[in-house]
C-alpha cells in the first residue's frame, strides 16, 4: 500500500524540518510577523506531509485525497505567509485590514472548495493518468489556472515585501530579508519548472520537495539570524542610538562593528570604518589595546584637539558561550565637560580652602556641612569638630536678637544678608566678625544651603572703639580748655577782688565806646571816684576790712548803674564808670546818687560798724574833651578838686573850670 521512493523520503524530511520550524517559530509569536509565519508553517507542514503521503500511497483515490489535503495546507500557508511578509516589511497595518484578510480568505476558500468538489466537475484535475513508479499524472482542468494565479499573486506580494526589506531595512533585517528571499525563491523556481517546463507531465511537483531545503534555511534564519526576534533588533537600535561610542573589534584589532556616535567621534561614516584597524585611526588607543584581551580595562584617554577632548574608555572581551575570545568591545564616553567641571570645582575648592576669609556652608537649619581651614584657624574648631554642628556654636549671646531675626528674614526670602556678629571662639575669647550670608538655590529657586563668608574685624572694632573713646576724651579736654581759656580771659579783664572789669578791659573797650558816641553824636561821661582816707581805714580796721569796703563799694556801683554802664576798678581804691549816651547832668545825678548811697551805708566788720565816703570827678564828651585820655585826665582833675574841697563830694570838670 505504501511505496517509499526518494521523493517520499525527501518529503518526510521536509515535514520533519517543517515541524521543527513550526515549533521554533511558535516561540517567536510575540511579533506579528512571527505569529503569521508560525501559522503558515503549520500549513506548509500539512502540505509536505500530504504530498509525501500522496507519493507514498498506491491507491489512486488516496492519492487524490492527499492531493486535496495538500491544497488545504498550501492554500492555508500562502495567505498567512503573505501576511507575515507584509508585517515583517512594516506593513502590518495592511495585514490587519479586514478586507485584505477577507480577500485572502475568499481566495483560499474558493480554491479549497474547487479542489474538494473536483470529483463533481473536474475543473481542477480533469484526468488522472497512471504512470510507472507509482506516479499518477494529474491533468489540469481550467480552474487550475485560477489556483495558480492566486498562488503566484501571493508570491509576488511576498517577493515585493522582501525586496523592500533588503533595500531599506536595518542590517539585521536585510540579512533576514535575503534569507527569506532565498527560501521563497526555491519553491517558486520548482513550481515554475513544474508548470511551464516540458517535464511537468512527469507527475512530480517538486515544489513541496524543496521545503526540505527551505526548512533548513528557515531553521538557520530563526536560529542564527534572529528571524522574528525583536531582541537583536532592539539591541541593534540601542547600539546605534547610544550616545556613548561603541566599537567591536575583532581579534586582530579591526573594526567589526561601530555605532554612529563612535563613527562621529572618528569623523567618518560607520560603513567607511568597518574593517579598518582602530590603532591606525586612533594611534593613542594602541597602548590601551595592548592589555590582555581577556581582562576588562578602564582608562581615560585624550584627543589633542582644540578644545582638548577627554574620554572614559571601557575595553571588555567579547566571548562566545565557550569563552572563546571573538574580539573586544570598546565603550567610550566623552567626559570633556565632566573633566572641565571637575577642574573648575577643584579650582574653586582650592580658592575657598586657601581663602583668608572664613567660609562655612550650612544646611537650611544652620548645621555646618563644610568649613574651610580659615574658619578653624579663627574659631579654634577643627573641621571634624565643626561638621554637623550648628553654626550657633560661635554665638556669644552678645549679638542683639534682632540681628538674627533680620538675618533669617533675608535668608528665607532668598536674599543675601550682610551684618556683624560678636561671636565666641572655642577657647571662650570674643571676636567680632563681619558676615555675608547667601542662599544657594537650585534651578527652580528652592533654597538648598547657605554659604557664609566671614571676616574677623576685631582689630578694626577695637580701634574704632579706642578712637571713639579718645574722641570723647578729646572733646572733654577741649571743653575744659575752652572753659579755662574763657576763665583766663575773664581773669585778664577782671579784677580778682571785686570781680569788676579792670583797667585793661577799660583800655580795650573805651575807644570803641567813644567811636560809637562820636558816630551817633551822643554824649559819654566818665566818673572817676576814690575812697576818702582809705589808708586810715586800713590802718584802723585792718587790710581785710579795707578789702570788704572795696567789695561793698563795688556792689553799690553795680547795683546802681545801668546795664550799658562799664564799671572798672581803676587801681587801688579808685574806680571809673563809663556812662555811654549820658550828658554831664545825668552823670552828675548818678555820681551824687552813688556818693549818697555810699555815705549812708553802714558796714559791720568784726562786730564793729564802719562807714566811709567817696569823692567823685566827672568829665563829659564832647564838651570837656575830644579824646578819652584827655577826658580821664579831666575826670581825675575833677576828683582831686573834690578831695581838695573837703572830700565826700562830686565835681564836674565843667563846674571846676
Ligand atoms: P585820700 O582821701 O586823699 O584819698 O586819702 P587816702 O588815705 O585814701 O590816700 P590814698 O588814696 O593815697 O591811699 C590809698 C591807700 O589805699 C593805700 C593803700 O594802702 C590802700 N589800698 C590800695 N589798694 C588796696 C586794697 O586792695 N586793699 C586795701 N585794704 N587797701 C588798699
Ligand atoms: Mg586813692
Ligand atoms: Mg583814697
């Protein structure tokens, strides 16, 4: 009943292969194209199985049954294979369209229907001619052309999709495209030969037989070329799009693969660099590549360009699963900016470390996160002691509360604060510091830290205080000197006993008084007076009693005069009164008034009552003389006239002459 021929053997092998391919592709069903392919492979398996059985069985009716079954498999596989190719070529949206699916279903269903009903009409196979070697030639009816046309149409679609992939796809996809194309070409060639060559009537359709080879290609594609597997594509994309440069070198140091970023760094396209020796392109990589290929090496290398570029390079071995070294993978990252920033940071850090100004950085609560050496030098707290402690360790309690209140107000408002603290060192010593405290903010304006820069201003403060104190002292001294000077001046122009102005004062003022009188056409009178027999008072009562008389007389003179009168002790017990704007008559009245007051006055000295009299002489400007010396002279003459006439009297010069 069965006949095992080479062709049945080949088909058995193809079926076996197709089962394996079906199973393998089932694992790739997570991609759309993989899913269609997996279903299509079931159809192809049915096809090759049925074809094998058709050639094996001897009975004609079985042969026709299996030929019908072959069409089931073939017509299921073809549309699914077309859909797979479409989605593989990125036209998955077409494959998903209902009308496309309906069209495929119609073609398949109509074909299967025609084949299954062939016994009724003979449109597909018109005659079955039994040949030798258990071969039956199926004579084709008119509907066979339709079935062929539909099959070829689908193959054309498949080929177009594959050619599209080969033309535009990624490297991996192109390779897979070529594999699928070669897999599709073989059955197509066999089919064309079967239908259009002179041997077609031999009754053997080699199309299904070619699946023993096609199956191997599929196996290869699935296993080695990652067909329908997204992981290698994803990895390839990752490799291509990575900003880090990546180069795969083979064992002799030639570039086996290079991504766009690496090619860009070497100023060439990836295609132009494949196969080139890396050390020839970038000689400074040579020393790094000399390291043992099994070990992972990390290094930094520089490219002397303007500006200089710096790379972080990781060289790792590429090994297969048997630990055979296939080459080396170089991953490098441009760290020029990082290096630049590192250098800037180092410079700034050193500037702060070496600063003659103390610098601390605190968190938002004022806890010290960094303190520079100057801070330690100034405060006595070492870096370790200061870390984590609150900046208030320096507070002395002598800085006004409102200084801190204002400081926090400014800082929390994101502003820089400037002010002075009276702080305390670790050893308890007080010191003044001038501080500038500013917030550190991120891009969004959130305050992260505070930076305080502080200068010791103790010396300045001390000299300021000393200066202030000496200023106060100086001012006091100055006031003292001024008062002394004023006192001295008074002493110069006053008589120490009676406190009346003295002769010196008279000499200084009399000229002005006379000028004024002259200018204002006013009279001015001079009264000169002398105590009568003063010698005998001194003799009788003692010198201090004489002094007391002088004081009493001075008192009477002051009490009686006008504010504008100038009363001076002229010498001994002689007094002079300058009476501005006073004519002779007024002067005489005043003189008489004085004389009488003195004559009436009774003093008590040492329980003894005492009285004395005075003699007075008057001269008046302008009638008695033009110049004051002349007038004094005349007043003196008048006084002596009073003395001569018996004392205790007044004489005006005009009366005497
Ligand atoms: P006469 O009436 O002529 O003026 O007689 P007199 O005694 O007053 O004579 P005279 O004017 O010449 O004498 C002045 C005396 O006044 C001499 C002197 O001892 C005395 N005398 C002068 N200055 C002071 C003084 O400051 N204190 C006292 N106690 N006596 C003085
Ligand atoms: Mg006298
Ligand atoms: Mg006298």
